[in-house]
């Protein structure tokens, strides 16, 4: 049995101005990436892009993008990422660059990395805060993203999940 | 319309976070699941859930932090919840997964099997519309499992009685259901030689509580008068033997139907009188019989003592209330009222079955004490050492019996100085009151060794060896029903004992016996081999009689002293090595023996038929008429005919075809035993035709129990034939002492051609190939040598170092043979196994 192995590229969209992130959509990223691969690697590149590349997850608030590609060709896609200078969406151009944070074999490993990374970012944000209110906010955010919270949520949601199952 | 595949994927992906974007927020609520194809699967509708807020004017650090935190939470949720792949196969650790788990669900542990089977069914029915399956009710086994294990055990005991040590045995032995008991047969480990060594040098333990005890109470003369009808003085000491009557010794006796000696044998029995109590004329007698005999002996006793009125009946056996299996365990108030108790005693007796009978004329009362008394047998020369290690005489005693207790304790201490159990006279009885042996349980199992330092020149020790225990020391409280009940009920449970042990200040020290009830018991010495001249007193031991309920309390301390445990198989071998007939194997004239023989024949025939036809021994070609069952009646009749023909005794005073008996009269046995040995100067009676004929008239058609010892090679098997040697055979032996013996010429299988035809419709039973069909031809003269009898137990004897067999042979045949043998070679016979053509020489001895 032959498996299709994939690689997940965890990227971050870095913009100089945070507010311009708002219009991010997965189709935008997809199209931009396809154009970049076409420019860099030609027909061969766009054919490969067509096969296995898809944007799996996008978070517009934090600018995190998860791209999936086949294992054979992920380096090709990765190399094309550095050629992206701006994202186009409905005529508006946003200057940005995609920073690849992590390459993983499964979504789960990328998610684990993302958890660690976000925690690090939050800890780094704390000394940079200027006002006290900000500091409070940041601290609350740090405390809120702990595993115990997740477990409580799970316990609360299990009941609702079972109901959901029974209805279908 | 969502298909099963999509539903499955949705279930797998339900924990994954969706895209977090700004744009879907506004329109999401209006159009339900938005039209934007964002999400995990292309074509799948649900739009991402996002923050339902407008685009913020300023993005500040706090906002960013919140976003980050939310994302982290979402990721954590996705990571920690292991949804996705089939939980059935993922729940197994790696080393337990097997290649073909998915289509062969039997490779999974039973707890996961149902889920896997459901999955398999579901995948098969993927095309149809699936209905939600109702949760299956648990199997009958699962429903009855955690109820009350004790009730389950009590229920199982209603059909076959369990011994007190049943659970201990069931874990270590192969069990067999016999005579309405569930008895241990053989250990699961290979231990024949180890058990023999234990019997020879150390000690072997057996649980013999399945022997039934009948109690007779009444005045001595009336009891003796009644019981004299059941026994005969010719077979040996009866119930009225002087040493046994005082209560100092246990005796054994053969029981017959009332006034029918020598016909109508019932079987052997052991008996024990209670020592005389001053100022009481009533006496108590215990008769111990095999459970197969019980009904017959009971009816004979009732006939003889004229006890037909049943006095008391057995109550409902204990608070073993049977509850419906479906109740939950939460009913605490019910449980607190009636804790279920273990079933003690006879569980198969229906409530209302009579237990005691009284007679209106004589003052005798018969009670049935089956399973009321626990009986353990220790066999071996160091049995007394094990007993002195395990039992501690009670420290406190009720004041009325202080001196008796002291005397019994002294005798018990004297036992330590004895070197071997065989030194004491056979059958002596010692009563004792001991503490709970669980209090002095050693931490580790060990082997009890004899204490060699005790002085052997003690006068009292010498008296003990010569005369045994005095009669008054054989008294014990075990004889009283009320004392037994009291002791049974006042037993500490294991839980209590463990609690006491945990409360000790110094862990591991001995528990004190203050305030605990002392257990009355009886120690009965069993003589080993008392007849014959070789290996006397082999297999002697002690019997331990206890009140019911105390079985396990004594068993575990005994086992901790390093004894081996044996089952039914070992008791057969014990009798075989002692050269004594074992009930019911070796009693062909008793009804129980006849039953046993027919069962054995059926079993052996089944085993024979199971083999493929070309691999079976062809008994017809070997000339063996009766490989499975011995036709004793036919044998004795034919010998009678032959002898009458040869002596030309026309006026035969034989009374037609009477049933055969087994010769048990001691006088006749002594004479026969003298005649089967080469003559020495000591022998008084000489063998002539006249004396032989006289003996034969006396005995009638009968069999005698003999022991055969092979001179050279050979191992006798079951139902081997004992044949008379011809003069040429004896001469052969004279010339060459190591000759192996004559050979039987092979017979023709005359039934072979009959079987090749089609079986005619008149023949209901098909003849089994290789076995003679039912009406046997002449048993005597079928082979080249005259058949004298058959072997009932034969094996290589570890004690003797050569093949030994125990057989029954016809008395007339034996006399006929001996008369024709030269004097120096008297007592030599030939032995032939059923599956062989070789005769082996053997020497007869009759043990008296």
C-alpha cells in the first residue's frame, strides 16, 4: 500500500501595518502562491501546484497560514514563497512577505508547534507593553491558554457532542 | 445529502479549528452555513466561525494577544482530543495489534470485540440506510458475573457436592465428577514420581471428606446384635473386636447383606467406637463408607436395626437465598440484613430429606453425617512430624476436662520422638483440642523435618509404641453434635484474621490465641500394609477428623509444611503399592463394583473405537477375549465344570449356577497362601487332592485376590491374563532362569469375512472390529494355556523394582494348577498382556 505523504508548511504573513491584514482570505493566498510558482518554475511548477497544494488553515487575526503540498515537491513550493512580495485581494494590494515557521509531516505536529510558538510570542509581548491595561490583557491571555482550560471545555462540550451524534 | 463517508470525515475533523477570517462574520448568520468554501474539505459547506465583531479600528497588542490566545486554545483542543482514526484499533497498544484484526475480530480482546464487530457490520451495510443500533444486552455470562460469587458457588453445589477444599484443588488439579461429588483426580503438573517419593519418605496429603459417615447410637448389646448380622467372623475382626470396642482403635470390616455371608457382599467399611463414658450406657459408633455404597448400607442398617421411623429432616441449607440475577448491587439495606454464607455440608440433599431414623423397638438411632466431618489423610513416614508442627494443643480448656486435656497433650508431645509413623500400632486413636492453626502460620512455605534430638529411651514412648494410645485418651468433643455446631459457628473468618494481623504491633509476630475457640479433633492412625511379609507398614499415616467449616483453616497450614497433595489417582496407587484391593475397582462381587466395571468397560470401548480402525489392536488375533471387561461368572462356572469333569464327581453337590464370590475367609486364605509357596518345614498342612477338594467344597465358586510379581522382564497391563503354565514351560524355566517365556501362536480373525458382507437387518449392533462379539466362547481354553483369571491393577512397581500386578484368580483353577506343579516351583504362573503374544513368568503370593 503506497501512501501519499504530504508536508505542511506553517507560514506567517508579515506586514508592516497590522490593519491591512484584515482582508486575508485563503483564496487570496492560493492565487498569489500559484502566480509565484508559475513565475519561478514555469509550467512544470504550475502543474505540480495543481496536484497537491491547498491552503488548509488561515487565521487573519494572527496571520498564520498552513499550506499543504506533496512531499516530493514541497521544496519547490517553499522556494516560491520567498518570491511573494504582495497579496492582492479585490484590487487592493498589501505589501507583505511570507515567513515559513515550520515544516511538518502532519497537521498535528504543525498545531503543536504553533501552540509553542504562540506561547513564546505572548511571553515576548509582555515586556514590550506600554500601558498597564495592555499588560493586564496580555497576562490574561497567557493564563487563558492553558491545557486545563481546554480540558474543562472538553468536558463541557462532550455532552453537547453526544446529543449532536444522536440526532444524525 | 451527506453520505456515510462524509459523516465519518466530519466526525474525525470535528475538533480541528476552522479558518479564522473577518469576512464571513457579517453574512454568516443570515445565510446559515455560508456559501464560502472555506473549511477543511472542498465542497463542504460550513463556513468558519469567527469572532462576531466588526473590523476593529485599532489593532493593539492586547487584541493581538487575545487573538493569539484564542488560536492557541483552538490548537490545543485539536491536538489533545484524539479524534480521528478508529478508536477500536487505537485503543490497543502496539504490541497487541495483529495483522488481520479487521476481518477476524477474534484476535482482539473481548472488551473491544463488540465495537470491532459493529464496525465490520456497518461497513458491510454501507449501502443501506443505517439505523441506529440498540445497545445489546450483555451476555448471560456477563449479566451473572459480578453479582454474588458466593451465591453462584452455592448454586453449583446443588448438583455435585463440593469438598471444603474444592477451590484450592480446582486451581491445581484436574477435577472429575463422580458419585455426586466433584473430586480432584490428578495434579495438573507431572508429579507421579514426586508423589511416590513423598509417600515413601515424607508425607502425602489427601482430602477424603467424601467418605460418608453413618452414626449409630444406642445400647451396646443391641447394636452388636444387629451389626453381627452384617458381618462375619470368618473375614476377620468384626464390630465386637475387643481392641476396637473400647474405642482405642479403629477397625475395618467387610459388610455383607443381612445373613447372606458369603454371598451379597456390599463392600469395606471403617468403624470407630466412642470410648466409654462413665455413667452412660449408650454408646456411639461411627461407620465410614465409600459414597457409592451409602444407599445400600443405609437400607441394610435400617433393616437390621429396624429403624424405619425418620425423626428429623434436613433444614433448608443455610441462608443461601437465591436472588434474581438482574438486581443491581446498590441495595445496601438488603445486603446488610442477610449476608450470604458459604454452603457447608451436604448441598444436594433436598430440604425435607430424612437425616435421622429411630427404631421403636430397639433404642438405636441412625444418623446420616455426610459432609459433617472433614477428613484429611496424611500418608508417609513423616506424617506425624507434619502434624506436630501444624497443631498446637489448646492453651485454655474448659475446666471440666483439664486433666484429660493434659494427658492428651502429653501423648501428643511424645509423638515427636517417634522416628516413623509406622512404629505405632495400627489404628490407634488420639483425641485432641487444638488452637486455630492459622494463628501460627509460617511466613514462608517450608518442609517439616523430624526432630532428632528427643530421647528415644523414654519409657512412655516405648509404651506408646507397644500398646498405642490408652482408651480414655481417645475421647474427644468431636463426637457431640452440639460441640461441633458451636465450634463451626465460632470460627474466625479470614477477614477477621487478617485484620488482627494488620493490627499487630510488631508485624510478622505470632497472633495470640486468647479468647479463640479451641477445635476438637481426632487423630486416627492408619496402618499401612499389614498383611503379607514384604514391606510391612508401608503407606501408614494419620487421619485428621475435623468439624465442618474448618477445612481450609487446617488445609493451608498443612500444605505450608511441605506435604504433597494427591488426588483419586494417588489413592488408587497407594492401595496398589500396599497390595490391598481398592474400592470400587477391585470388588467384582459387590453391586458397586459391578457398576464400576460396566462404566469402565464403556469408557475403554469408547476410547478403543475412537482410534482409526487400522491403528487398533486386533484382540481377536491376539486371542484376548475380554480386554475391557472380565467375565468372572463365566470363568468360575467353566472352572467348576472342568474340575468336576476331571475328578469325575458325578454327585456334584453344586447348587446350580450360583453367583461367584470373593474368598475372604481368613482360614482358607492362610491355607491357600501356604500352598502357593514352595514348601518349607514350617508349613503344617500338606497339599493333596483330598485337602484341595475339601477346600473347594468349602468355598464354592470363588475368586481369590493375589499379588503377582514378575520374575524378569515385563510390565503387566490392565486386564492381562493370568494363565497356568504347562510342564514344558516349567522345565524351560528350570533350564534357563532368564528365559522370557513361551509365545502364543497368532489366532485367526474369523470375523473378518463376516464384516465384509453387508450387515443383515436382523443384527442391530455392529460388531466392533477387533473385539469379540457378545456371547464369548469358552474363556478357559481359548488360548493355548488355561486362563486362571485377570489382572485388575498392574504396573511397574516403584517400590518393588519390577512389574507387579494385582489379580483375581479362580480358586478351583489355582488348586488345579498347583496340584500339577512340582514342589519347588509351586506358585509360578504365566502372565500375558492383552495386546501381546508373549507370556511372562510370575510368582503368586497371597497376603494374609
